C-alpha cells in the first residue's frame, strides 16, 4: 500500500492544470456616468420631499440605507420583511446547496476506500470439478474480508477546474442572495412611497370634492334667488360627480398597494400591518452617494453574479480539455479469505493483495470531446458578453437615477409653484362667484386647473422619494457594509503545485 500512496504523490507532483486561468475583467475606463457633468445638487421646493439633495463621490452607502429616510414604520416593516419574506431563505438554501456541491466535488482529491466482508456457503460440483476445500469435502464455507482503495489522480487538473467552476457558482449564488436582499428592501421602500403617493392623491381628491361641494352650495343659493340658470348648477353637479368618481379607483389602488406591502413582509392579506405611510412620515435624504465608476462593478450584485458565471464558464473549459487527455486510475486491494471464521484473522496463508494502475486515452469518439471543448469555449464567450451587457445596464441604471433626481427636483419645484398659483386663482374665483362677478364657467376652469396642479404636485413629491431609493439600489445598496450578513466563504483548490 505504501507504493500506492507513493505513486499518488508522484502523480500530483508532476500534475498540471489545463485550461485558462480566470482573470477578473477590468472596470470600464470612464470617469462619469453621464456625457455631460450634472450639477452637484438638485433644485428645492418648500414642500414635503422638496429638500435640496447633494451628490458626494466620497460618501459610502450604509448597509441599511433605508434608515436615511428616518421613518420608524419603514424600518420596522423592512426588519419584518427580512425575517419573514420567503425569498431570502430560498436564496440562502441555494447558497448552501452550491457550497455542498463544492465540498462533494473536493472529495475527488482523495482516494476512495471501501471495506467489505463476504461470507458464503458453497457446494462444489464434484462431477465436473475437484473439491475446492483442502479436506475434499464438496461442502465448504468461505469468509472473505477486504479493503479496496481506488484513486484517479488529477494529473491534468480536470477535477481542480471542476471544483473551481462549482466554487464560482457558489459565488454566483452568494451574490444572488445579496441581490434578493437588495431587491426586497428596495421593493418595501418603493411600496411605502407608492402608498404615500396614493394617500396624497386621495387627500387631494377629497379636498377638490370639498371645494366643488362648497361651490355647488353657492350656486344652488344663487339659483334659488334667480341669479343663475339651472343649467349652470347642473354643469357644476356633473363636475362634482366626476371628481367623486375618481376616488374609488384610487382607494382600490391603495388597497392593492397595502396587499403588496403585506406580502413583502411575509404576511397573508388578512394580516395587514398597522404601519401606514404618508409623505410627512418620510424624510428625504439630503446627501446622496455617487460611487466612482471604477467601484460600481464591485458593488453591484448583478455584476458580481455575472462575473461569477463567467468564472465558472472559464473553469469549464479546463474540465473539457482535461477530458481529452489520458485518464489515470490507481487501485489497491488487500484482505483475507478463510474457510473457517476462527482462522479469518492473522492466519498465515489467508492474506491476499493487489496493486494496479491504468491509463486510458480516447482514440476515437466521432469528435464528441472536441465538440464539448468547443461548446465550453462558446459558453465562455456567451458569459463574457452577458457580463458586458450587465455592466452596461448597471451604468445605465445609475445614469437614469441621476438624471431623474435632477429633473424630478425641477419638476417638483415647478409643480409646487403651479399648485400655489392655481390655488390663488381658485380662491379669487370662489370670492368672485360669491359676489356674482363670474359665472360657473370661470369657476370650473379654476377648479380644473387646481385639480390638475394638486395631483401633479403629489406625483412629483412621490417621484423624488422613489428616485432616491432607485439610486441606492442602482449603486448596489451597500451590501458590503451589512452587519447582519454571514461572513462570505472562501475556497482554495488544494494540491496545485
């Protein structure tokens, strides 16, 4: 057996690893996300969600970035979502499975040892054969015990490349877990912002209904005095009915949004949380991080996942190359055999052993191994292009978020000014209506203008909160600063000289 292990050691010392060694792709050689440098801060408006936001390149992203909204209800719901939403345990299970596959494949680095014991009772066909037992009795027992050692030396590194590929897929699953974490937290924030937007739209619509109801009461009094025609009152009644008709769809959207938020935190629809969201419960972060482009490829979980897939495809090329080369096998077998169980152990003449080696080389397979190698090359090319596409999409999402933050801040500023102007115009129209200075058409025009301006203001407020959350998500969400994540595992392929 010592010769067997000596042969194993010699095989490893003389081994090599075929196939390409993976190198991480370099970050894109750019200095910014947009073709034209953006302003260092956004516009502001004197309304909820209208604060000036500043962009800081040296500011890191906290692992719990949503706490920057300073909303206790939001923090509570995200904490519950991280505990109860099933997507995270599923991703964690996928990661555990990936690492177990790595450990299972690493077992091929070592010999396989099997022990067996085989008792039997036999009768020799004496008409054709001589008795097998030394006594000449055709009936005999045979007890055989043996230990078998088999080993396939990884001479050309095929097993090491296979372990490398599986470890890269474990890295892929690790960043899929980080992506699931980021997506879940971002979805909860987006759902909260959308709920606040819907509540704001409902409140705005209810205010409009109140204003139009008061105007209708004035016209009804004027009708009783003969100052206006019935057609004028009917027109205002129709406008009021139209405003009231917009409330049920908004309330339906709010109910659906509450169902979504309930599902995100891992509850059933009947277990709706008590937390509710309005713009007054959310504070807009005023200092926003803008990571350097060279760091973005390290921060985005989707980019790191694509890189891991590229690494796995690279290692698979080595596996395919190794399969085309000679395959080595070493086997050893030792044991004892006896006709009597009492003489089974430590009895002279009952021991046996054998040591064998084998080298096999495929000579003809109709191009099977060659085409598998070419398929591995093509898979790597595909993974490389998918990685490049993922990087482009990552940069695009950051650029889109930055553009949105700038333009939506300007939109909110203009929407606030428009709402204030429309409100003043409506107030003037209402006083004039009471004095009989204008007719119902002037009032309807003022009401419609204010209605449009007020709803646009609410939507512009929501856009700023949503844009901020989108930027944090686009920059990777700060997973590298998480304190609640388990430490990342590392792997090392042994026996590489």
